C-alpha cells in the first residue's frame, strides 16, 4: 500500500501573468497552497501581464527573465531554478511545449512534475498555430507529456483530448476543475461599478468577459445581441482586451448598435459586473474549463453558454444550471438569452452549485494528487 508523500514546497510555473482565466485560476491555487502552510513559489518565464500586481500573500514571485529564443531560454532558466530550489512539486500550467519536463530531465533531482492542462489543445493548435512551430507542437505533446509524473486536466473534455493526443490511458489523467470562488469574491462582487448602464432602472445588461480573440467568438455574441435588441430593450457589455477590438467595433457600427454596446476593456474585478448583469453569456468556440461561467454562477447571475469543448457543459451539468446552445449559432444564442431574461435560474441554486469550484475544495483535490506516491513502474518511466 502506498503512503502519501509529505509535502513542504510547491512551485507553480506559468509563461507570464496575462489577464486570462487560466492565470487567475493558478493564482488562486497558489493562494490555497500558501494558506495550507506550504512554501509556495510562482515561477514565471517573464514577469509581465495584468495580474502581476495580484500575487497572493505568502507566495514568492520568481522571474526567470527568459530571453529569445524563449523556449530554450525558459527551459534552461527553469533547470537552474530546480537545481537551486529543489521544490517537492512543480505544477506547470500553460506550458504547451512542456519545458518543465525537459528542465527536470536536465536538472535531475527529486522534484515531481505535474502538468496542468488548461485548454483543449487540439482546438488551440487548429485555431492559433498555423505556422511551422504550431504544426510541431502536437508532436511535442505526444513526446513529452508522458514524462510528467502526473497530468491534471481542467475538465473531462480536456482530459479526453490529452489522452487522444498522447496515447496515454485516460486513467493516468486526473480531472480537477479550476478554483474560481475565492473568499474575497463576496467583497469584490458588491463593489461599485463606474458605468451608467448598471444603475437602477436601466435596461438589463448582457455581459461577456474574455480576451478579444477568435476563440471567444464575440462576433456571434454581437450578432445575437442585435436579434435580442429587436425584441426588447437591453444592452451588451464585453469586458476584455485583445487583437480583435477594431473588428468587433466595426461590426457594432455595421449593425447600428453603437448606443447599446460597450467594450470598456480589461478589468481586474469582473465580479461586480457579473453580479449586476441580467445574463452572463459565453460565446466561445472552445474552452478548457470556462472559468467565467463558474464565476458568473457564483455571483448568482444566470448563464447562457455555447456547448463548446470543453467545460461549460460540465459546469452547468448539461443545462441544469444554464442554457447551452450550439457553437457559432447566433439565432440559438439570441433565443436562449431571451428565454433566460424571461425565466432566470434561481440565484441561490446557482451559488450553491458554484461551491464545487471554491479554492478550499479544489486545493484539497490538488493536494490529494500532489501527495500521491507513484507506483514504482511509473517512477521509472518518468
């Protein structure tokens, strides 16, 4: 019988601290580890991004200061870190090319590597990697992910995708949903909003949150809103920043929606907007988990989401806690939004469902994996 490993130190490795849901989830997980008394490092290839000012108390930021070529530079820097610090576990997220497993091989030592997969890799490679580097990345996943001691996926859909890509048994991949419900969320969600559309007696606001990139498909959300607007007074706010801002603004103008659509940019407190929105809408083509869906239900706001790979259907339990529609279908999205405005899900039920995604719950699940004693055959293989 295997006995649990004693754990003293955990390091989390990220490329940077951009304002995405995966980065926010890892910050929350680092907070959970630190609150359990573990020596916790947040290791970044480059100390940049919107969340750089939000490092939790008790968590040390380690900047590897990677240079070009980034993959080689960050791998060598991570090797030096592992040799100097020797953490019990390195949990690596958004590390698509698996620099962590390479670095551990070069560094030697007893640090265990846990790959945390936050997105549907197959979809991401198709959507964002048309160049030669992107074409080789699936092969890198196939070669190097099996070197990890453990693999954790943010959803069952992501786990199935990783198993297909790596030819690993699905039993080797743990599913742990992301920690999005934090102790300070209650305070943040009741903060004042400096936006006139959220004042009392204003029309309901539909809210989208995410980077302005093709994955989030805010074009479909805007087209769906145009149909909703034909049926009733409503407004649309999309929080986030990204490369598609100008195209989205052009579509708003083309549809004559300038008076009712606003793209105010990134905010580090979307929860206040979520709580006061009439409906939260996720229009993504794909996700790894869909943090914002879990965050929205934690504020008690009803959700409409695309039934995309992977995550939203798991959060909403296949429609029990919010309506699901096909990807890219503006008509179906508009119909679901109107139906939700007419008959919203009870807020108390939504908040109760969100307890499954609390820092406490998810930290416990991660610790049970990090403390797991590997079978001898797997230790030799990795």
